[in-house]
């Protein structure tokens, strides 16, 4: 049985069970998504966007799914003790693909803010959430988005009303937990109305030594004059496979920062689609990937300049060791009428061994004549002269390599606006290069 047919049969046989445990808002989109998946199937490596990821192979294993929404007997607040010193966050959890609401932080949220289970809140506020859910994630254009749409039953929702400022950063931890190989399909819906602002930190962790496959579709609406800082940190293990598709729409004069960092993983494929649809919108899109062993990280991005006077800055850096594979394809599209666009795209990559492989493809497509756009990419190895110089001054070779790699990715870390988080990332990245990332203190997950 092919991977495609496996999931067609899965949905056909369990459709009523899936509908039973989901809201009408989510269920409304399933049949079209299922029909689109039947037509599209899984993306092929013959498609330019998926050239470096064998999707069909990664979906072939027979993973278990929790379609009946059986409660996982774990309280993440008791066992997950990792935190960012000096950064006070409102902490929430999604366990596999279910928002954990058995215990919640006592943090006070401003009036009108909705935060929690997408399934529950979309059932309680169907008219509001129905205006946004599924509007950006087009199931007719991507098979994985279609698959997630007809299988996902829950996830995370953040709605911030007009002119409301959430001062305290929100931290969401996605934990994968099971005693069998498991597939989790989750959704995220982030809505900032006009003039709203929020800081969101999302962390991915795998708590058990099992094979995990996660699909994630994120839809982000940023209203006029709204501001969003969105940080995503992946720290899983080599048996995890992650597919994340993010769709963003920015209105006039909105400002966003997206920073996705992969510190430890198995196979990761991130797709980001950002539409600057309102005049004067600005986006800073950053990414950092550190990989060794046989890990693989594939980032595919599109920044679509639709309106005039918009600004985009894109920066991605990779450090690849051992037999790791990295891929980056970033496209900036400037449409007719998007005059006075300012855009800069930079991709820099470091291969620490001759066996590591990096595939880089920065792209510019411009249909306006009054623009300032540039793009560039480099792939290189550690500077032998710098290593020699440092050793001559008493720094051991291993330490010298670590210092050069740390300095290389520091530019991405410095884009973080939260100082406490920036300091924590400096420590985590150093531990990653030293092979000590799984030895942090105080966390029951890390001590397993």
C-alpha cells in the first residue's frame, strides 16, 4: 500500500470518529481538503519546492493516531521544568495534538483575548473563528496542508482584539509523548486585530524515545498597525519527522518578526508563505539550523510583496556537521504595483565536514521598476587560517571550531528582541555545539 492510499483509507474508515471529536468550524473544511489530497497526493521530489525532501518515504511508516482523543496521563506542568531565566512567560502546552487544559497558568490576559484549545474556542466562538480558519492555508495547492486539514482535530488559538497589547510573552510547548510510534496533526491560528501586539515563543520537544511524525499548519493574521514577534525553537531527537507549513497575511503598516531555530531534530521540512498585502507592511524573517549525524533540515520560504512601500529582510544560516543535509529555497516576489519595495535576502551556510551537504537557492522575481532588492547565498567551510591562529594562541582545536561556529550563527540570535530569551539561546547554542544540549538541569524530560 502506498503512503497516499494509507491515509485515504484512514480517513474513509474513521471519518465519523474525527468529526465527532472536532468543532463544526474545523469539520467544515475536511471534505474539500480530502478531495484535494485525493487529487494531489503527497508532494513529489519532481516538484521544485520539495526537491530535497522525500515526503512519500517519510509518511510510509504505520504510525498510530489518537483520533478518539484519549487523555494522555501526564501533567506537563509537573515534569517540564525547562524555562528561560528572567523571562516571565505565560506557559501553555499542546501534548501531541491536544491542547492541555487540565491545569492552566494563573496569568491574567487582557479583556477580550482568546487563548487555548482551537477545537473548544472555535466551538464557543464559531462566527469569529470561522472568519479566519482555513482562509490562508489553501488545501488545493499543497498535499501536506490538505492532509493536516482533514486529520487535525485540535491545536492552539490566540486571538488579540483591536488595540490590545499583551505585555507578557506567551510560551507554547508542543510535547510529543507516547509509548508507540505516533503521528500528531495540529493546527495553530494566530489573529491580531488592528493595533494589537504580542510576543509568542513556541518550543517543540519529544519526551519519549519513539518515532514521531508531526504535521503542523499555522495561519497568522496581522492586522493594520499590529505587531507580532513569533519565535519557534525545535529541540526534539533523531527519530522525529516534522512538517510545518506557515501562512501569514500582513495588513497595512503591520510589523512582524519570525525567527525559526532548529537545534536538534531528525527530519524537518518548514514551509513559510508571507503575504505583505497592506501598504507599508514590514517583515523580518530569520532562521537558524544546526545539524549533525544524519539530520536533515529543509526550509522553503516565499515573501510576496503585493502592496507598495513594504519592507522585507530575510536571513537564514546553517551549520552542518557529520553527514547532515541542509536545504534552503527562498523566493521574494514583487508584484506589479508593489512600488518602492525594499527587500534583502541573505543565506549563509557552513559545512564543518566534507560529507555534509547544503543546497541553496535564493530567488528574486520582480515585476515593478521602483524597488531596492538584493539577494545572496554562500556555502563554505571553517576558516583553516582562523583555526590555526586560535590554536597558536593556546585554544584547543575542538574549542576553536566551536567558537567559530557559534560566532557564525550569532547574527540570527541577535535578531531576538527579548533579551532574556537571547541570553538563553546563547547558552543553548553553545551546549549544542559541545554536544551537551540534552544535559540541561531541572527538567524531567532531559533526565529520561
